[in-house]
């Protein structure tokens, strides 16, 4: 049987908003079958499963027995336990960001994936926007990156800090752009709700001299997500909300990237890439090590001093 004729039996862990997004992508994919939805709240699992003709589970082990792969879209504090169980069963895993709650957990997931020969992909979807722009094809490394990722007050993701909720996207992107190890991390955070920061600022210095300064807030008055990338040859200014950029560099970037399917639907592109990695052996779009690096930086920022200290 050719790889094109294979069908991935998929399950989704978590019947919330993002679980619903992932379930719909699998259900609509011609190379996947959405087998089940797991959630400790069985009624929630049933409600989502019924939309797609799938089965509902409140026992993760039972769902894992019937699938080849899972998306973990549960609250971030539960990412590790679900992903680790799936990998230990030899199931491929697409885990939403952050990869886990701690660096030690992330390392364990990477080890489990290697030991069981499984794909471990992390849901850093902004990478697909950069791919559509052609930014990862730029031959030079940036000298400096500035990014802000601000959003209005929300009750979502309050189980983790703003660094793991919002800033982690930009941490992943700047680490990928710099293309080398982080040498220094400085940060400042507020106390936030429930002891988890809602506002954070950070400065990263890389081994090659690149400097990144990042800001994130989830109590801002409006949605504002921008990045400025400075090269020796010019500057690139990106507006992630408008999906536009201004480019004074000589690099041939795609001005119509917003029309690219992977930028229009980066979550769908993420799922497509995961399926291709599992069924066809395609390179993993965002491997576990990338999730670990972003998490490591985020945790270093969380450990920094608070405003007013």
C-alpha cells in the first residue's frame, strides 16, 4: 500500500476550543480518520465527538488503543501527562504549545518519542506564516529583533503565565531566526492573576550576537502583534494581525503571503504537516527540541523579578 493511500487514525485530547479546531481538521482531512475525543468531562467529549461522528472517551488509555496519533489540546498544565501516555503507547503526538509545563517534562517527552520511534510535533503555528513569507529562506541572521504580542483580557489559559500563553510564540520565532543558542535571558513580569503573570518583558542575547527584545500582555486594551527584524541590509516590519509587512531588505519575500493557505490557516497547516510526517516520513515541522528551547527561555523569564521588586 502506497503512503498516499494510508489513513491516519487520530484522536484529540481535550474537548475545548482548540480541541474543537483540531477535531475539525482531522475530520475534514482525506488522509485522516477522526476516531475519538478524550476529555475527563465525558459530556464535553460526547458533544464534540457527535459533531464529527467520532467516539467519546473519558479514559485516555481506551482511546489510545484505537488510534495511531493524537493531538494534545488540553489545558497546558496537562500537556505532559497526556503526551507522555500517548508516546509510551507508541502513538505519534502533536502537542499544542507549550510542549509541557517544565523543561524536565519537555526533555522526557523528547526522550519518549525517540525511544518509541514516534513523531513529536509542537503547535508553534506562527512558523507556517514565516514559511509563507519565505523568511526562513533568508541567508543572513538578524542583528536585532523586537516583538510585541498583546491581547485583551481573557479567561483562557490562566493556568500558565503570559510567557507560556503568548510570548512563547515569539520566543520560538526569534530562536529559529537567530539559528543558534541563547546565551543570556533577562526578564521582568507582573504578579498577574492567580499568581501567573499577565504582562512580561524580556531580552535575549544569542551566541552570534543577535539581541531580541520581547513584550507580551494579555490585559492590553486591544489586539496588537508586531515584529521588527533588523538585518545588516535593512529592516523587516511585520504586522501579524493585518498579515502585512514592510521590507527594506534585498530579500525576496512574498508580499502576498496572507493569501497562502498555510498563512490563512496556520493551524490547519500544522495538522497537515503532522500527518505528512507520520504517514510519509516528512521532516517534522516543529520538533520537540524547538518546543523545549522556547519553553526553557519562557521559564527563565518567569523566574525573573516582578515589577516593583
